[in-house]
C-alpha cells in the first residue's frame, strides 16, 4: 500500500508595495500601491522603469501589503521603513552620477 503524497509547499507569490514620503509634509510615509503575484511584478517593473530604487525585503513587503492604500505606515513599521528610506536616499548621489 502506498502512502498518500504529501502536499508540496508552494512558495508564496512575490509581494510588493510602493511608498510615498513627502519630507515637507508632516506624517509618516503612505502606501500608494501594493499587491501580490502579477500585481507585485508590475509594481516592481514600473518602479524600475521610472528609476525608483527597488529593495527586496519580503517581511516588510508582507506587512505593507496588508495596509490600505493611502494609509500611513503604523508606528510598528517606522524603523523598518526608515532603514529603507536611508538606503534609498543614500543611492541618490549614485543615481545622479555624483561620486
């Protein structure tokens, strides 16, 4: 008698979120796009086409896709998002061709 085949663990589809942060306004960054699978792929594709830095962080993306669009990020995510913003702003001189 053969054993039933164990279900294979399928990988979660890619998740992606786009944030907007206005340094001149008060408040936290807001989620302006979020999704999984093909939607996530399109978010990343559009970001790259527009020269927006893309950082792979599956845990943060998972948390961000659960938020409503235009929602400010909650305080629990401040540190993680701040790290991404520091990383992204650090790329600016390189993107602009400065040394």
